[in-house]
């Protein structure tokens, strides 16, 4: 196991996702870039999630987990942000997965352009790519025209300075990015769809939730 400090802290809130966690965790361990830590917040699950996490934590010391009463995704991610030890923050929802080159490609981009604070890339979607639009109720919008948490890799210190995720029912990712940009953060783009967003199952947290452009 690499002894070097992590380059990426991957934040994963989870709630009653025992049946999906394995897929997500396998995708993290399969990363070509091994300089990561995975921080998982069990947001008050009532299923077998604690046991699944305990098993995976024993497999790899880079996986760290916490359990707290239900707070919601934004609060759970902010809690994990303050536990993070790496300079870069990546995200993974517990029912999604990462392509094996997700972190490696971001590392290449970071080293090529070290002034960028916000890396933005489109997601590969399993299921419908259309979601309700937050700004225009009744209108659908393509996910490529939205900001989803899987699209983001953020410089930790700039994210902390922006206050982390605001306590919103939805579109907190877009609000955070706007605040980081308002604070002078610089944005860069990657075309590779290396985050896999699963929307085809009925339990997807954001399966019909409005998004913000």
C-alpha cells in the first residue's frame, strides 16, 4: 500500500445503500492512481450498510468511515470535507462508480495546469439523461447542462473557503461552484466521462430531482 500522503480525498455520503456499496467501492480500489483516501459517512442507515463498511474498512486502510444521525447529503459531505487530508476533493455517490482512470486523468490535468481550482467534466449516465430543471419547473434539461457532484474535482482549501456545500434541497453543487468562482476560483474542463452516474434504479436519490444549470 502506498505510504505517501493522498492526492485525492473521495467523499461518499451513504444512506441505506448496502446493496450498491460494493460496486462503488470496487471502482475506487480499481483506480490507476493509488494516492487516494475514501471517506464515507453513513448518514443514519437502517439496513446492512454499517456491516458492509466495516468489512471494506478492514480490506484497505485508505478507507475511513463515520456514522451519524441522518443529516442529508450536503451536511454529510461537509462533515467529510473537514476530515479530508488531501489537497483535492473528489466525490462518489454510493450507488455510482468511477472509471479506473478517473483520478489519474484528473492528476494529469492538475499537474498540467496547477492554477485551476475547479475541474469540471461530464458524467456517463446509465438511465435517462434528462432531469427536471430547477429554474424552469415543468421543463426537462439534459444533465450535460447541469452541475452534478460527480462532475467536480475541487481544490480543498478553495472549497473550505467557500463554506462547503450550502444547505439546499437540491442544486447545492451548482451553488457551491458559483461561490468558489465568486471567490476567485479558476475553472478547467476535462472531456472524459469517467464518472458513471446510475439513474436507472428506483432508489436513485436524484432520479427525478430538479437540477440547476
